[in-house]
């Protein structure tokens, strides 16, 4: 009986993991400079799309803790990694003017920040929405 429950539980978990993995392919991340990277989103232009890419990169690729702050370094603009595309640049260090006190998730406000966990949570939001 326990094996049946385990098999059912595993079957329920796989589609959700596959959905998140599929969404991870919706963006590309390019290191730009020390602690600065840019996120290019393949489809969608909502702020959460960019935050998802930033959060996923910081947690999955850089292996940083979930409370690591991610700062908007440069708002939406021309991509360096993919010319002709739009990107947002993020950093793990605050920009010169410091962190902006904002309740918004906008990626057009330099200094706006979220924790890597908050940013990554937008990946789950995108999965539900899509």
C-alpha cells in the first residue's frame, strides 16, 4: 500500500517540476561584469518574467542563499548578450545610489530589489499563468 501511495505522489510531483523546468528555458542569462548579469526573456515582458530569470540564476547557477538581495542594475534596454533583444541587468551589489525603497516589482527602477527567493517565486507564478 505504501508503494502505491509513493508512486501516486511521485506522479503528481513530476508535472509541476516539468512545468518549472520548461519555464526555466524561457530566459537566458549572460554575465556582464563582476556581480552583474543580464536576463533576456524569450517570451513575455512582464517584470516577473525578468525577476524569475534573475532568481533562478542566483539560486540555481550561483548557489547563493534564498535571502540574497538582487538589485536592478539597469532597467529594460538593449541586450549585450543578444543584440536586438531587450534585457534587464541585475546585480548582487546595490547600485551607486543604493537600494530603492519600493513596494513594486518593477524592473525599470534602478536599485529596486528582491530577495532571490522572492524573485524565483515569479517562476512559479509564470507556470500557473501560462
